[in-house]
C-alpha cells in the first residue's frame, strides 16, 4: 500500500464519484483510478466503496478506513512540513484549516488579510472535517481553522463568525423543486440523507430543528462528507439539510431551497489553540470583523 492509494481513495470518497475524482482532483484517467481502488481493496481485504449507477458510497468499513486514511496523510504532511522547517528554520509558516467545501466562502478574504499582514510568510491550507481540524489545532499542526464549535476539545478557543442557515438540497426534478420556499413538514415525507457521525455539530442542529418543528427525520442514508451527501441526494431522489455554503458546490442535477419560517442555523467559528503565541494569529483574529462582513455579504447576495 502506498500513500497515493490513500490519496486516491480519499478523493473518490469526498467527490462521491470516480469520474469527478479522476478529472477534478487527481488529473488521471478513470480506468487507472478504478484499478488503484481495486488494488487498495485487495490490500485491505474488505470492500471500501459501493459502486452505484449514479455515484459512489462508502461501506461501513470504508467509513472507518477513511478516518484513518485522513489521519495518516495529515501525519505525513505534518512530518514533511517539520522537515522543511528544519531545512529553513527562519522561514515562518502559517497554517489555515477549512471545513471541506468551505474554502470558496472564506479563502479569498483569508488570502487578502494574510497578504496585507505578513506578505513574506509562507501559508499552508488544509481541508478537513471539523473534528479533524480540532485535533490538528490541539496538536499545534494548524494555526487557525474555520470550523464548528467542537465540544470534546482541550485548550481551544473559538471566535464566532456567523450563524449559517441550513438550506434544503434536492434533485432538480424533485416534486418540491418548483417551490421557492419549502415547508418543513414536507421533509417528513421524503427520503432523508443525513450527515455521518464525523459531523456531530450538524447532526445536533438537524435533530434539534426536527424536534422544534415536530417532524421525524430518519436518515435512510448518511453522507460522510459534502460530496457524498450530494451524490446520495442525486442518486436516491432524496433530500438533505446542508449549511448554506453548499450552494458553491451544487451540480446541475441539484438545487437548493430555503425553508419556510425560522431556518435552523449552525455556527461558523474560527478555532485556535490558546497556547499559540503567533503574532500573526493575533493580528488575523483581530481582523475577524472583515471576515464576518465578507461571509455575510455572500449569504445576503443569495
């Protein structure tokens, strides 16, 4: 097993599609990628992916393997970065983490602020799940992260950015797609795609909302990540409640609609380690209001 096998597997799992992973992420031919995935499954000894006509879903073994594969790659990246720092000890590095898919919302403003504050500092960007970002912050591998407020953490602090409304994602040809606003009671009649346990904050928000509007949402399927959720929506004809930023990633097969009444919201925060003494981190946090204004403007424009 080689690191490329892990990278290929993670790309397919996050994209929810062999063709998308081959074209968008890996820049390789799909038959070659399929062979690499088969080789990985043979090496591991279990089936990791379910190949369906409209996309890819993870098996239970695949979901477990994905968590460990991400950890392995994070450790390799950390080791590589540490080695580079030894070779160039005087070159400062600032590491920013993003929720997978949130980059389109926060990255442009992040780059602008960092260029103004420290044009000579090398900046590294990572895209991980929120719990993974929390672990990276606690280990000192990331300086600041755009994430959810994780409960099981030690030594982390959070700076509130915005409350992101949840929106309903559904297939373009769905019976509800013609409506500009969706009644929450309609969701109880649909195949519901829920977030996997790797997104505990989002799961809690959805559960609380369902109780509030007195509906029962039993997830027929769970998506490991944003790409997997959207793939499941497209392939099953179901619906999913997702944070607003997913609108940046919708394909032509999917549409997003707001919910009628008071929409559920989920906090987007900047997380950091309280023991981090980086002067650049302090300046970056000081300019959080600019980031808030930028994200709010994007939401208002929609």
